[in-house]
C-alpha cells in the first residue's frame, strides 16, 4: 500500500497555516519583483501587506489582482520577475491545442515547486525511487515530457523518455527489454496501443506493467475502464496538469476512484463562479482559480495569481480521504469549459458525452471529432456534426447498429429530453461514421499527430 508523504497527513489547521505563510511571501515577491503585478497593485490601490490568507487574496483577485491567459501571452516580459537575468531559466510551452502556445519560464525554484507536485502524483500511484518508467509524454518545448522527466530524476526514478514516437513493434521491443513498472502517455495513445500490439501478435496485458499514468487531455470514466482492462487490470493514474502550473491534481490508487487530490502545499486552487469569482462551495461546479505558492527565500521566474485554465472543477466534501491524505479533493474526470458547446441555447457536453457513449461499442475505435458551426450572417441554424471512427468499413455496419450508436451518443451529449427537442428542432445535427484514418476528411489542416483535436468550431 502506498505511504503518503507526511505533509499530506497533517491537519487542516497545519495545512492552512503553511498556505497562509506562503501566500504572504508570494504576494510580497510578486509586488517587489514583477512589473506586471506591481502595476496591478498600484492601479487597484491594493497593499501587499494586507493580503495574509486565502480570503484576503480572493478579495484582491475579485478586485482585479489576477493574471489571465491573454495577459500571460501579451505581457510575458513584464509578468516574469525582474531578477531573471541573474538566474538560469528553462522555457517550456503549452501545447497550444486551444490557441497560441503560452511561454512559461521555470527558474530552479519553479522547478523545485514542480518537482514536489509531480512527486506527490508519483507517490500516489505507487512509484518509488529505483522504479523503471517508460515516458511517452510530449518532448520539449511542450511541458508534459520535460516536467515529468525532470521530476522523476529528482525523485530517483529510472526513466527512459521517448522523445521521438516509435513504431509499435519497436516500442514493444523496448518495453520487453526494459521491463518498466509503468508507462506514461496521453489517454488517446494509451487506448490505441493495446490494439496495435495485438495486431502484431502480442497482448498489452502480458507486458507486466503495475500501473500506467495518463495526462494532458480530459477523458471519460468509460475510457479509463477500457484502458485498465486492456493493460491487464493495472491501476490507471491520471493527472490534471498544465505548462503554467505543473501538476494541479492527481489520483491515488487507495482513495476514491473518481477523485483527485490538490497539492495544497504548492498551489492554492479554488472553484469559483466564472463571472463573479466568488467561491462556489463544496459539491458545486465552478471554474478553476490558481495561485502558485513559494517558500520564503525562493526566487521563481513566473508567479501565477488568480490564474484560470478555464477548467470546470467540483470540490468534494471530503475532510480526510480513506488513503490518509488530507489535501482537498476535486471530482474526476475534469472538463474544459471549451468542451461544452452552446447549441440553440442548450449546453452540450459534446466531448465526454461522445466518448462515454462510443466506449460501449467494440466495433468503434474510440476516436471521434466534433464539428461546430454557430449561427452567423450566412447560417440561420447552428450546425453540429459528430464524427466517429469504426473498425469496420462503413458499408459493413448495419443501419440498426448505427441507429443504436446515434441514440446512445445523443442521450449522453444532451442532458434531458426537453433540451433534445430544442436542439433537434432548432439546429442541424448529424452523427457520421468514418472508416479508420478518414476522420478528418475535408478538415485535414486541423489534424495533429500528437494530442488529437476533438472539437473544431468554425
């Protein structure tokens, strides 16, 4: 059984006390050394010495003391601290899957913060110093590969990072040779590999893995169950992470299967109303609001205050988890607000809804693409097309099987029968089946060989 770090066993009072100390130091650091934050403080009439805990920080954030995604892009040189010319800095990028990639600078103390967050995730999935891992996350300049690799080395893992994608037969040779305890990859690749391995006469379930780690994209409970079974009923760990903040949430084998712990010793994460930035409370869905926390004496390059990834999170009503950890929990799976499409006035969970539906059918590959055309000057009705990929040729699928899939998809994507009537009567909708490899037909410019594009809004 995993043994949580001592810091995760401490009481809420001890956690809150440590967080408040770090808030005070981080705020003073931002005011004294980031031109961006100093201007915000002064223009808002805020005094850094009055921000001493989470409540006073949230009050300041609601007044405007925060960093947005747009500001990180447009005012990057003013956001970073003014002493960066005197220290070493590593630059990493976000994937840019929903826009232009964001640059983030990691000084040694930013990396130290990240190491602690990632190590909590590794510990929670049962990894220990000396364990061998094959890491298939994205190579530099993207964040997932470099941050997971560096943190693993800092922890004492033995890690092979495959910066260049290998053909399946070669990857299989590598796994057989190195005999890793765990494999790291995005959920899409972790789901694809067992089928590819079976096509060359082997089984992923026979490779002897103890656990696998996914990250980088949201996915459904149903897909997680498929991955778990195809890799031999191993534990499937997942992390909520970003280039800007590193690991924000991590699952544990010993606690609730649909929960994630927040590394509270390094991040202040709140669920807030997206319009008012007021906390929504436990059990309610809000948008994430993140502040990085630093120890006295640390000199980070990039400080995040009131930053949002625009992810929807729900804080669970758990004071202390069964696994022994005291850090607060949020619900898994997470959902990007960009993945909720408003069609004819109805909010549709197109991404996870589609994915959870198609996981039911073995004749589908679990690959899908959503094409959305909102109303504009030329279009009087919104258009929503859901494309799914089949193992069989489209001509070999019976009409009854297709109709069953369509019904299942719409039942998952649309929340209730009343909303279904509105969507179908006031918009153009269709579910289309495509042969393997043809999902992006007509939209080839949107295809990405790494993290897949799931929604195209035109």
